[in-house]
């Protein structure tokens, strides 16, 4: 069974912590930083187009989605 396979009890919260820690230490040199910032920007633009969502919610949702995609693979 592969270690990254779903349902094996792997803790994705620990993966997120490690990824965020790496992003904080390495800044723009970390491979996840640019995609996560791009996701945040797309979330803000999406929030600007939808009247029910504020830009902070869009920012967090976009960044969170991209971070999730980076961790999940």
C-alpha cells in the first residue's frame, strides 16, 4: 500500500503544517508558494464577481484549495 494512498490513516494536517512551514522558511523559492498565491488571487477575483462572498473569504478559500491540491498529490 502506498504511503500517500487515501484511507491509510495519514495525517493531512501534519502535511499541511510541514508545507506551510516550508513556504514560510523558503518564501518564493518553495515550489508551493506561487500556486498558493495564485489561488488566493483567483479567490479574490471570484469574490469580487460574487456579491455574497467578501474578498477575505475568497482569498482564504482560493489559497486553501490550492494548498489542499498541493498536499493531496
